[in-house]
C-alpha cells in the first residue's frame, strides 16, 4: 500500500502583525509564497472570523438540500454557472464532470457589478448580477457577504506585505524571473469589482476499508487557481447535521510543491488561509508562486455519510485589468496565449472557464 503524503503545518501570521503596515513580514511571506514555499499562509486571530465562518458553513448543506426546482431557479447558465447554484457543471483532470460537490457563487461586494450590456456579454462570469434564495434561505445573503467582505479586507492587508516582499526580492535577494512591473498587487486588487465568493458543499459518501487507497484528488481534482489570492476557510465536517471532527487524518487539502512532492497541509479551524494564484505569479514575475492543489475525501469506514462545507474567496483583478504574459511563464499554452501577449484579466479567465464549464443537457 502506498504511503500517504506527509502532513505539513502552513506558515502562520498573527493578524496583529498583518495589520501593521510597517512590520517586515517578508520572511514569512517568502516561506509561504516564495519560490520554495507551498503557496499558502494562514492568518491567526482575525477578529470576528470564527463566528462568521460557522454561520456561513452551517448553511451550505441547507443550500444543497433545497428542492431541486428551487436550485434550478438559482442557476445561471449564461455565466457558465459562476453565479448562484452550480453542481456537476465543472470538469477537472480526466474530463469527467465533478459531481462530488455543489457550489454557490456570488460577488460579496456588488450585487450588480455593472449594467453595461457590452461587459455583461464579454465577461459574464464577473459582470452578471448575484442570485440569492431570499424566499427559501434569506439568511444566506448576509452570512455570505459578511465573511466575504472580511476575507477581502484581510486579503488586501496580505497583498500589501506581498508587495513589500517582492520589492525585497528585487533589491536584496535578486530572486525571481524579472522586475516587479506595474502597480502594486494591493492597489490592483483594491479597485477591482469582480472578487468572487464560492460556498462549497462536499456531498457525503459511503466508504469501506477497500477504499483506503483512493485517489488523493477524490473530492476535488488537481488544479491551480488563476486568481491573485484565494482566501480559504478550514472545512466544517458534519454527519446528519451534527458537527464532528474529521475521523480521517489523511483527508483534506493537498498541495504539489515546486520540487514535485505532494503534501497534506493543515491549519486550525479559527485560522484564515490564503493561497497564491497564477495571476499573482504572473504580475509579480515569479516572486510569488502558485501551486497545484486538490482535496482528498475521507476514506475510512468512520467517515461514511460525513459531509464537508467550506468557503473560498477569489481575490482578483478587475475584468478590464491588463495582464501581460511573460515568456518565462508558459501558462495555458492550450489557450493560444503567445509569450508577452497582453490580455484583459476577464478575457484570460473566461478562456480558462471555457475549458472547465460545458453546457449539459
């Protein structure tokens, strides 16, 4: 039997240090997001966060268990299911549709990001309006927006320290593939209108001893985020609506490191994690690195009928922000993006979404 990947505690930064704009956190930013890092850090002691996390995550199974006709009315095919309810529309790895989890997408800041019909047509996954189940689950909107706004505020604080780290790399360490070009990551993200939240619900499965060797990507396939920063809550596990600890120590978030090692990463329930995405790597010219990751489902008998809820906030540039793709990073060659090409962020990400979201009949 193959040995399970080692478990690694992520780099952790106290919130009090993060909100101090003058504090030098370049060491920890480098350990987490730098060339040898795993592309993830955790923020501890964020005021009000534990309560907001539980309030939203407890709603995830209620969303997933709404009547089918209600969920159908909460779908938005024109956005490639990037607003409202989505289940079984996304593809990862082998090309199979992902039916293990359901998602609820919304912009936590703007219910109507724009009314410009040209933008609505050109960038539907960012510019279309939010959809809320106000008649069937009215508390979802407030819980979703409250934690989304907090995670964005913390993410912008983190972006400030990422900018400082990149400048240190340039002036002292001489790391990376080139100079930090353009405006700061913090400024770019602060003016964006298309940050996107995703409430995720992983459906319970039945497991037996024979399934102990199942794939590491059994609950979510391998992928690399294309946003700048992805805020992540620790998963909330339940069995029949009762909160429980996960009984399988091998389940959870796994990351492929830059030297091709696979490790399971851990952070505490009351810590808020952030991962770097491809756009941060491109904009920083390699001073910040993104990593592929996946989620492994529990596979022991004690984990049968256990579900998992979590929330991700994709902190990303505005749809019209210009992204220049350097020759050093041959991302998505299958998208036919030539080296040194400049694309609007919205166009870049819509091309990626076209790979993963396909209309189903």
